[in-house]
C-alpha cells in the first residue's frame, strides 16, 4: 500500500491533463520546474524542443541538432504560441502543447520547415535555463500636445530629454529600439539582436534594406534621451514583410533610447585597476553572464584609440559585432576579456608589450604604442 501511495503522489508531478489556454493552446505539463524561475519578456531562455506537423511528422528538434535553442522572450523572435506558453514554465519544466495555426505560421506556413498553411503544430519543450534580461518598455499612446510632424511625415515626441548637443551625422551612437503596431502589439525589440544598435547616425540601420526615417530622426535627438515616433510604411519597411508579426504596408510605433555617443574617454585613475602584467582596466558596466575561458569564443563590440584620442578601429561604426577566439587576439585582449562577464563593458589601457609592440598591423597605430579600448562582451560562444 505504501508503494502504491508513492506512485500515485508522483503522477501529478510527471503529467497533467491537457488544458486549453484562453487563446486556444492545448497545454499539458509533463514535469514541473523550480518555482519562481519562469521567464519574463526580455529574459534570455534556453530550451530543448521537438516540433511536429499535423500529420505527426517531425519538422525540427534541438535534440537532433545537438544544440539547445536560445532566444530572448517577448521581442518578436518566436511564434506567438511560444510567447504565451514559456512564461508559464519554470526552469526544469517540460510541457507538450498544440499551437493553433493563428498563433504559429498562419496562412503563410513556413516553406523552409515544410509547414503547410493553416497548420496546428505540436511541440514538446523543456526549459533548461533562464538569464534575466532588461524589462521591455510598455506601449503607450502618443501625446498630441507634444508631437511634431516632420517634413517627411513621421510624428516625433520627446519622452525623456537628453543632455548636451544634438547628434551629428558622423557621431557613433548606441541605441535601443522597440517597435509596435499602432494597436500596441510588440513586433521587435533590439534585444533580439543580442546587443544594442550601433553605427554612425547617418547610416545606422536595423535591417538590411534600412529604415528610411532614421537619419532624419536621429538628428533630432540627444544622448540620454527617449523618443516616441509614429512612422508611416513608406518611411520604414513599406511593402516588404521583414518581421514575422508585421504585415506589409503597416504603420509602426517606435521607442528609441539614445544610450550614448561612443567617444574617447581616458581611464579614470580613481576607478582603474592594474593586473600583474600591466593591463589597466576600468569597469563601465557590470555584466551578469558567463566568463570566457582562455581559448573560448566571444562576440564583442569595441572601439580602439591611441592615447591621444585618435580612433583607429571600431566595430560600432559598421554596426556588426566582432567574433573570434581568445587565442586569436593580442595578449591584452586575451587577458582582459577573461575579466569580463556577458553584458559587461570595460575600458582598457593596454601597454605595447601586450598589444602590437614594434610591429603594428596598420599605419594608424605607431610602433610601440599603448592602446585604449572600450569593449562590450555580448556573448560567450
């Protein structure tokens, strides 16, 4: 009898009867996770999953790929069915659920995965890990008394005034962007890219075709400011369907946070530490993720200057992060990056013996020069 009771008590922890959510997803919890660890919008989630078409054939599996799936929740990276179910699952939880076509790939289907139009999809998902991220901004209606309409036709509103001079066309800027439909449905947040958006103000872009209103809009902004824009389709993505949740010829509402302009700033002696090798560093922003190992791979954004403030290289100008193994770079970078966690930004002064010595790779760097770098560690790979 005692053994029977133990078995009966264990059954609810392993599986529950499928329940329908308000949107129509049929959800069956196969295993519970650690209470209080469910992801929220903006968090980075790691899962294993398998997906099946309506006829029972499998169209994808991270288990088959040998690599878990990672994504940021709530920023438009995943189908709406997943965005609804994942906040109901704690770390360690496993669930099986059926997503109606309207919350999956709809009438378009998915040619690459051979998912037919109007297909209900079945998934089995296990949540492996959740890394807390920055909370996503809330949608809010525009304030007509504060809005101005530009000559090109978009509406511009200052939500939070920045400081200093307005942006110039050649300034290298760092931005965060969130995009909604006019009804308030979130379709994009820059967290989906794994980093903030950077580039010269006159050329910065999110998508390959670019956003036509950006150059005009950014010149109306200041570092540290937050701005709301209502953008007609002709000034953004027009007839092109670039985002899964946004149809062609759809107006968009933007919130743009101008985090800063990236300029040379010497290390602050009062905040600077020095290692035994002579590497000097100052923590600009602490991260919370993983540390890379001495031979690991990373993705970073960086800018490098001579000590007189002359810039010689920057990934920010192109807007494309640099990816490499720590064994492939100068000694100062190999040592310095191991002091960092994902999400952190540090400023370094690298003495010549840890940099390029008397054999610099470019005429922009003189022989035997100490170098200053600001590095943001985006991902440990």
